[in-house]
């Protein structure tokens, strides 16, 4: 490889192949988030690194793939000092490969056992990292000229935006760092993913953004977003193996402060892809959907919604909607057969996933809810006492999606993926 003279097209194909080796890249699971930046796994990263070391030619070819997804969150190694990490990140701002960065992760990682380098206390070490982030991260973002997506992750075990009622400089500094990083975007980003511990954290972020005209303009042009709540402690946070509520969860329950999540979502009226992932069950009907027209993707986890509201959302995007993923979604009224049959009117629906969905215990359709939850290792697509109608409707929409995929010569789902395609025949 020392005197490599391969054509550029061949080098690009080699890098593409290495880049996608660990990807969960399948035409049946393709999404707008992958359209922005294809992610790569641990082995792909290692192989791309080896390509860069092979020769100057392969280094030049592999660099755009190697640096496209950059992680600027707090380091995971306990041996890393805040000053070392800050100097390293600031040193990167002068590197020419910064123009290759397409996706940038900022925020904090799972810090259990990490913030104790060289005998320092966890609190003091964490504070030094927050100060380092406040200076280094915005400077890094400022030099990413081709940035397309930002992923903000604040781990549930670390400081949040809503840590307590009293002034908290760590919380305020973390919030200011993220706001400054977004403000420094030199071009309009297309995708924004945010993972925060509490719904109340989204409320705090929302209040800060609406006071900044530049950020309001930025958010109004975002076309793809994924919003995640990651504090699953306390009753209702998970289905099985419930843990005691964290201090912040007790003070700011996710369900009580969920209005902050829905208000934050309204900052992005031009969305083509919307993903909402909650821990405690939140009411999706509280989201004003009048501005969401032309959705192409809809992914929902642990939300409850009425069948009529779901139908309204779907009908507003009946021509454009091509992907629907529902996990642990509960209906407060109506039936799943009504919802699923409405999907058969979506002319572009090419991907559908329905897992562990059912009925709310408090809604008008609660009589369709089974008395016992299924075993953790035996999930069902729909948990229902209205099984004949609901599963028949699921089979009908699975056959409909398969027919649309066949028309477009796309890879077909088999009976392992779409096990209810032949449900009527089995009756």
C-alpha cells in the first residue's frame, strides 16, 4: 500500500464498504437519521483507522469517513484529566479534517466511576470537566463548517438542567455550554437528537431557546429530531425490575412536567422525522400537531394517545409518511384495529414496526387491556383482549406494506418479521 495508485472511485468504494460493515444498514430499517450520517461500529472505526495509517493516499480517502461522527462528550477513562481533555479538544480546532465532521455528540456520559481521576473527588472532578466543556465545545463547533447533525446527551446519573430549585452553577453552566454550541453552528443543521434525564429539563431548555432569536431560527429549520427521556427510575419508568425513584425524579416527575417536552417539540414546525422516546408514560395527545404536515417518519416509545388523534396525525401526512415505529404505545380510546386499518390509506408506507403496544389502564378502552403483562422474554405485537380484530388489522397492514415494497422492488419482509401477514388464513 506504500505506493498505492488505485483510482479514487475504488478507494471510495473500499472506504464505503468498511464504513458500513458494522452498520445495521438494511433497506427495511432505513431512516432519515441514517440519511444524514451513516453511523459505524467499533470494528469499522478500527479498520478506518488502519486505512489512514496505510499510506498518504488511503489516509486521504478514509479521513472523511473516519471523522464524520465525532464524540466530544466528557471522556470515559478515569485517567483523563479535565485540562488534558480540554487541550486535546482545542487542539483539534486547528486540524484540517474538521471539515469532515458531519455529526457531533456533546454533553455528558454515564459517569459512574469515571469522575475520580488520580484520587480527586467525583464532584470536584465533574466540575472541572464542566468548566472545560464550557470553553472547548463551542470553540470546536465553530470550526465544523459542514456540520449537519448534533446529538446532545446528558446522562441521568449526572447533573441535569433541573437539579434543584436553588441556583446551581453546574446546571447553568451545562445548559449554557449546549446553547452556545448550538449558537455556534456555522450552517443550518438538519438533524438534532437530544437525550435528557427529565421532561422538566426540556422545559428549562425550551425557556432558554425562546429568548434567543438566533436559536429560534435554527430550530425552525430542523427537519429531523429525536427526543429522549433517560431517567427511568421510580414506578412506571420501566415495565419490569422497577427501581426506586431518583432525587430529581421525585422532585420533578416526568408525567407531571411533560408539557415541557411537548412545548419543546413545537419549536420545530418543519419536521420530516419525529422520534419521541419516554420512560414514564406520557400523553402524546397533548402535542399540538397542527403544524406537522408532511412527516416522513414517526417513531414513538412509551406514549399514550387516542385513536382519533392518531388518525388525525397520520392523515395530515398520508402522502409522505413512509416509516412508522411504535413501541409500548397505549391507546386511551378507540381500538388498534381502527388505527392500523387507517395505515392502509398511506400511499408511501414502506416500513412498519409495532411492538408491545396495547391499551391504557385508565382510558375508555381499558376493558381491552389484559390483566397480566406478558413475560419479558415473550413480547407480543399487540397486548389485547380484542385479539381477533386487532391482529387481523395488523395482518392486513403488514400485507399492504409488503405489496408496496414489492411494487418498488424492495427487500421483502418474511414471516419472521411480519408474523401476522397470514393471520386470516390461520383462523
